[in-house]
C-alpha cells in the first residue's frame, strides 16, 4: 500500500511536468525525458531511502500507468505521456 501512495507522488511530478509549456503530438502526448522525471522526483524527495531509486521511479510510473492515471509510450530517453 505504501508503494502505491509513493507512486502517487511520482504521478504529481509527472503532472507538474505535463503542465510545463511544451510541444504536444496530435494525439495529446507530450515527451518527458527520464532525466526530467528523475530530477523532479529528486526535488520532491520522493525516492529517498530506496537502494536503487531510478528503478523504483520507473516501477512507480508503471503503477500509475497500470492504474489508468496516465497513458505512456516508452521510447529511448523518456516517455510520451498524456493524462
């Protein structure tokens, strides 16, 4: 349960990144680099205390995607995301 709650914090970071003015594809997807996600999570203090924080971040993004909160297409260097 705690992991799911922490995953919502990552969702908050992703939503913040989606709110930044950036180019959107016709289908509404926006590219977010893994570096942007990582730095956003670091600033939010989401990943402290995990042994392999980058892998945990990616697992948390998958939890949010599986829960239907975001759509995501994985590509080299990041993901195309829509809310």
